[in-house]
C-alpha cells in the first residue's frame, strides 16, 4: 500500500511539473512575441530640453536666449496617392521644400525620414502641417546669441541636443537645462504613427544673471581688438573685476568667434585664454616681491637698496635692467617699483629670502585655480614648496616674474587684494553684489596694501606707466614686458601687460590687459597694454555713474575703502568742512551730491564733467556763496 502511495505521489509531481513547464514556455513565447510586436510598433524616440534658461547681463540685457524652430519628418510606409498629395501640400505650405525634392527624398525609404530640420514656421503653417496625416513636425529649441562675438568665450555654446559644451553654458548646464521631455512615436493598430509624450517633472527653469555689464564688455572688446590689430599681435586679453565682490564686469580674449556658428571658429579662438593659458608675468609680478618685503618687515617704503649701477652678477649670469642705459645706484623700495628695476627687485628678494617669499605667494594662492565658472582653468606653473632649495638665480628670476607662470586672472585677483585693503576675493561671473571683505579673507595688512597702492600710483604718474594716466583720477598700476615662451622652446617675442586700478573713487575695480607677441608700433607694456587699461578705465569712469564718483572722505568711507592711500593721493579734492571743495572732474550727479553735503549753492553750465569752477577750492565757505560750475565733454587724448 505504501509503495502505491509513493509511486502515485511521484507521478503527480511529474505531471504537475510538466504542466508548469508548458505554461512557463507559453508565457515566455508570448512575452517574446509581445516584445517583438512592441518593438515592431516603435518608430523613434526624441529627448528634448525645450526650456533652457536664458543668460542675461547684470542689467537684464540678453546674452543667450532661445528661439523655436521645427523639424519636419515623415514615415513613408504606405506611399499611396494620398501620401504624395500630402507631400505636394507640404511643398505649397513651405515653398523652400520643393515637391520634386521631397519625392526624391522619400523614394527609397520606408522608415522615418527627415524632410527639413531647424526651419522657421509661422502659426498658420504649423496649424496646417499638423493636419497632414503622414507628415510630422517637432518643436525644437535653438540657442541664439544675439550679440554674436560679445562675451563668446565666457558664454560658450551648446550642442545639437541643447547641452552646454563650453563656458557658462557648460559649467552651469544643470541649472540651465532643466528636465527633459521625451516624445515617442508608435504604430497604432492600423500601422499609423502615433505620438506619445512624457511630461518633464519641471519644465520651468530659471534664468542665469551674470555679473558682466554688457556696455563695459563691448567697450573692452573694441579696445582690445583695436590694439591687437594696431600692433599686429598674435592675440590679447583683458578683464575688469570689482575688488570687493569679486564680480567680473567684463572679460575677453581676441581673436574671438561667433557662437551662433562655431563651424567657422578655431579651438584657439573659442577658449578664454585669460583663464586657461598661463604665461610668465614679468614686471607686473614685482609688486608681489614688494608686498612680501613689507609684510615680513624686511623693509619699509623708504628703505634703500644699492642697485649696482644697473648690472649685477648672480651665480654665472648677469641681471640687468630692461633699459641698459639705466645706471641706478641707491633706490628706495618705492623707487624700485616706480622704475621697475630688475636689480633692485632681486636685492629685495634676497633680503626676504625664499621661504618668506613663498609664504606670501601661497597666501595669494598662486599655483591654484581661482574657481571662475568656466571650463579648463589653469592653476599656472608654480612648482615649489616651503622646503624647496631655491638657488639665488631662480629666486632672482621669480622676483621679477620669470621662472613662474600665472594666468591673467590670477594676476588680476592679486592686485584686487592690494586695491581692497588686503583681502583675497574669489572672482565670479555670477552677479552677487555681496562683499567678500571679511576678516577671514585677509591675506596682507591694510598698512601693506596702502603702502603698495601708493607706490603703484608713483609707478604710473612718475614711472613707466604714464600711458595709463586719466585726468582727475589717481591711477595705481604696473607695466610688464615679459619674454614670451615659444611653443618650440626658448623665448620668442614678448607679452606686454598692464594691471591697475583707480584709487580716488568710491567703488574700486581692477583692470588687467595684455597683448601677446606685438610686432609693430612698439612692444613695451607701457606703450602697448597701458593704453588699453586707460581706455577701458576711462570708459567706466566717464560712462558708469556708480563707479565715477570721487571718494568723499569721512570715517565711514575710509572704512569702506580700507586704506589711507586714497586720502593721501587725492588731496586736491579734500578740503575741510569750512572750505569750498574741488568739483573738478565730477559729473552733475556727483557735484550735486557733494554740494548738498556741504550745504553749498551751485549753478551749472554745459554738460560732461566739471572743467572749471567760479570759486577756488579752499576758499572759506559762507551762506552767501554760489559756486558756478562749468561742464565740458571729457578729453580722450592719447
């Protein structure tokens, strides 16, 4: 009996397993058929980012926007007479799509086929095309750069799928792109294509507001191009930076390109070399040597160094002045910077010694990226550390900007720290209006920043930077003429540079300009790059009221300006509360503001900036006085 039960149980299990296997087989076959059927019904899938955010400048002017274009396609599976009638109707609606051309396009096709891509259609054309059963139209978002070359290297561009590939378009792609919308085309039961769309979770995206001022950017690019062409140079670059917020108000390299048609551009013209390409900075780096000497109390502004009559032997090499006729004997620290003495700078570096000099350079973050929102930023070349055994010749070279490579952005940021009273700020292309002047960002003392600013004013008004002078303004800055490293090895040509800032203004900014390999009309930084600085700075001061005001010196404004050099260097505009102030160089709004503060009656004649006033500055004030101010258009003489 037991044996029968066991045998029956095994027979039952076998039969049950057989039934399950058959059911599983049928299920697999059916599922495979179902998948094959589904696949046979699938035509195509399109992933679109229809609402890419716009990019605007700090004043809301458009820099990158979207426009709608359309792709038109067909799936020529059943090419009957009705199908060809619809092609003819399409050619009548869109004349540039000729009927014969459409017929030839679909002649040997039975899968989806493009009839036109990225064409413009008006609402009536779109409405009538959508009524055609065998013709399909897709809306496509196309990126447009309305200002063409303006700020092209910073903005970058997008690819066919509206994904950022360079510049801000790349670095902020996630914020700009938003979520995709997917469109699928499937065959219905009668074999006709049917469109199915998935809704993106968030089709709305925010616009990006840049710190750049479109007007300043346009002026900068114009002056840069003019200079590069005049000197028949290889290329050039320039930038403007707010020293408190780190905002980049303008930045560019020339030659540039039009991001609306990148096929006509080269990789060189598309990159923002101001940030990506390091070079030996030359004499503009001497300010760092002076900063280090002051910070480590090795010298003060009046300390004198013997400059060997213009020639000094270091190891087996001779260090000489850029102008061999210069036979400097004893120079103060300020005079070394003013006259850009190589021998004097070497003597200062030898007094500081490398470990302390290295400490200063690391505070300025040389050898590190600044973090600007563009692709491919270089950290420069600074292959030393605090334990490096640096030879005297190497230290000498570094002190005046050789044997080290920096980007123009790194130099501009370092001078911003001098201009703002000693704080290292992070440059940004995004509008913030938030000051970075915080004690945790301090890298040098206010006293050092003030002293170096005063020396840099001397370098412009009494030294090598005369071509950077702007009437009515105190300009601090430094010229540079560095040998250019050749791609083939060694040196070939020069890089001419200038970096500086206006001192006696209520809102400071730094301008950096350089020209690579000038071949005509001079090559010194003072002759080539300083005029770019002057024109850009002049434009900002004369055209932009928020930058143009002279600093009015009281306890609050002195705290804001963070150093004393403004007061020292603009004494002609500073008078006591009982004296008539100087209005010279002011625009009307600035003059009215000052008159109101002094409770002074004024009468105004003409337009532009004040060129003459009826009562001499310093005259004792009384309630009966009326000062007549005579305005004239500012002079832009070279």
